[in-house]
């Protein structure tokens, strides 16, 4: 048991008994978090607890209507609801047909479970790693702002804390300035996984470099470059603003700005890989500039167009690896790929829940600078 956990459980009592609801599609993550709590809390509890998970379900009528059902009491509990808005492997039957759950379906089920709690929980916290509607973060034309409205809706329903990971644009929290909102970056977990995967790489200016895939991802890549003490480059997307395809201006070319990447190992970080075309285009451009190993990372690996193009680029040496978290659904096919390496964030979430449940400062949990410094020292040795 780590010293951080000892400090949490020794120095403060919980604000209320802990209860965790893992929504449909988030059961794997919920089970891992539950295992950590059973291990950590055992020395501090008089009775042996079997689980912190509270069973809940959202059954559907054949017409498509649904309802939220919590199968045990939540009265007085500090309730943490974990949901994966992007898990398309979940299905329900409507008029005899099997329908895949969309983010809209997951969001409605989340609201149903909050309703089912009937205001009896001591506090309701939502852990939503990938924000519902998060990609539609600003208004360019006459457009909806789904994420901002959803956050306001959850706040009005009594949710006191909303936790997300690597939001597409964290400024969306401005929609709920009086509600707890934490945007957590799993930077330490990513670096730890990368160093474990590539122990031979030297993380210094002469051998390693960070490249941002676009201007939107510059802050997260700037952080990696700063803590590692290496150079930062950036691509920007040159778009054709005269046309609109699928609601967006198409990308004409990826232009590079930065120092020479020749002979260096390159790390590219983004929040999400959708089809992956942009990430692979950048990897191709870097290879043209004689970069060595190219390591791609996205907090959420969607791979909406399948895995074949990544298979090809791994086979021909364009990319050396793709790192992704377990914060959203990963297909069995993706997990079996030799180029995919998982970044486990379940322990990180468990630390966060434990800290919040004991009403302690989360600054040390969110800021991983000391851990990263220790990791780099260990890597150098």
C-alpha cells in the first residue's frame, strides 16, 4: 500500500460512505477501481467489505423507452457514477432490432440513474472521462453547444462534482462556474507506459522531441516538452475555407514549424484518434524529414475507420507504437495489435475518488510533476 493512500485513510474520515455505480459500458473500469479500494481500505475497516460497487441498470421497453433502476440503497452515500459515453459495444433491443448505444443513449441513461437516486445520496459525483458532446466545444455558425448544455443540466440535477480526462477544450467548464469540474491529464501514466515500452530511448534533447499534431493540442504537448526538457515542434492544418464537408472545412495540407527532427525519436500527443488520418499524415511527414521512431498517443483511441491503415503504417515502419488509455472502450481487435499499448488509469481514478471522498486537497493528485521527476531520474539510472 502506497504512502499516498496511507496519508488519505489515516488523516481524515470520509465525508460519507462510498458508493460507486459503473454504468453500462464502464463495468471493466469500475471493477478495477473497486479492487483498489478493497485492497487499500482493508487495514482501516473493522469488517471485511466485499464491494463498493452498487448495482444499477437501465432496462428498455421494446418501444425504446427506458428507465433507471438502482438495486440497493444509496441513502447517505457519497455516490460516484462512472460512465463511458463512447462505448458503442453496448446495445439494446427496440422493435426486435439490436441497436448500438450512441453517446446520446449513454447520456440519457446517466440522467436516469441520477433520477433513480431521488436526491437521497449525500453527494453525487460524475466521472465522465470522455465528455458528452465535448468535440462540439464552440459555435462557429448557427450551431448547438451540446456539451455546455449537458453540463448545466447535470449541475441543475444536483451533481456537485464532474470529473473528466483530457477534455477537447477544458474552457467548456465556464458553462458551470459554480460546480466542481476537474479536467485531469494522465501525463504521468502516459510517460510511465512509454518508458516501459521503449526502455532503450533516451529522453533528452539530442535524442527525443515532442511534436504537436495541431494548434489545438499545443498545450498538452508543451507540457510534455517542458517536463522532459526537450524541443517542441508543431504542425498546423491548412484548410480550404471555401468549402464545407460534413460540417467542417477540409484539410489541404499539414505544415510543420519547429526544429529539425532528423534522427530523433518523436512523440505525438492528442486527445482523440477518430479515423486516425491526421495522425498518420503527420507521421508520414515526419518520416519524410528522417525522424527515427514515431510514438503516437491519444487519450481516446476510437479508430472509427478500422485498424487496417495503422497495421500498414506499423508494418512499413512509419509508426512504432500507439498508446491509448483504458478510459473508453477498446475493441478486442485493438487490444491484440502489437502496435497498441494500453495506459491504465484505473489506479489514478481510485486515488482521485479516495481523496475527494475524504474531502482532502486534490492538488497533489492532479499535479504529477514530482512523480514525473522521479520517473525521469529512474529512467536515467
